[in-house]
C-alpha cells in the first residue's frame, strides 16, 4: 500500500512529538539494528530514527531507504539527520494509527 499525500501529512503530524528511538551509528545497519527497528514498528507502527555523526556510510536519505526495505516499511519523511518510518500492523486489533481514507480524484 502506497501512502497518499494526506496520509503522509497525517503521519508527519503524529511524528512531530516523537523522539528518535533507533540510532544508526558507526556499525551501520546491522542485524541487531534491523531487529530493533522491526520490534519498534510492530509495537508502535510509527518510529523516528536518527543517523549519528560517527556514521560515515549513510546519510539520512539512504539510511531511511535501506532500513525501510529491510523492515518492509515506508519512509514518511526525511529531515536533516532524522527520518520517520511507518508500517501498518497486520493485526487489525493491535493497530494504533487509523489513517485517513484514500480518495479517488474526480474527473
């Protein structure tokens, strides 16, 4: 499912108050970091991540795209050294975020 611009705007608003919980440091995107991000996405659906200064391998955009691919999530926003990822929970009962409905454009 691709996010619409309204859904992306909704998620950006929700992410404003979040603190980064995943920090990408000198070790880059290792198995432990991917597991940590997966666990956080499973519990929260929306997470903020940060690329630390000591990471020479990734900038925020490339780290966001690589981590999104590894966790089957979507990049919501990239600003400076921080980025936001979203993955909707597959269990409907455990969903925490209700996205606005995608509407079709009128001709």
